């Protein structure tokens, strides 16, 4: 199986009357957190790391929970598929931080 790091964003296209997508996005993030896989959430994306089948199953479940409240769902997904590499969720950032420190 391929180890992978995925950045994804799920957006309900139909919004509640207030124009907020917060509750639907929170439901999707909850699915990721309950998966037990390494993850990070930021203002634009949720990053998750694991094997292909387990990561894609989490993304599908997250889309499904948003689809429960929106008849149309947008999904943006970027994947870094790198067999044999684990811990890249933090290691990639650490390498950049190190390069920045070395350049000071």
C-alpha cells in the first residue's frame, strides 16, 4: 500500500440562511479527528496522513457528512504519495523551518 499525505477541503455549496458553512465543515473535521490518523487543520485545508485506502475512506466519510446537509459538495484534494515515508505531516514543515534557520 502507498503511504500518503493528503490536503483536502470540503465545502457545502448550499449554505444555511446565515451564509455560514461552519457547522458542515466542523462535521467533516470531526470525521477526520475521529479517524485516529495523524492530521492537522488550518484555515484553508485539513491535512491527513496514512495508507491510501484509510485516507480515502476518511475523505469519503467527510464528504458524506457534508452531503447530508448540502445537496452539492465541493472537494479540493492534493496528495503526496510516497511509499516508505511516515511522519511527513510534521517532517516536511520541520525541513523548511531548518532551512530557514540555516539561512539566518
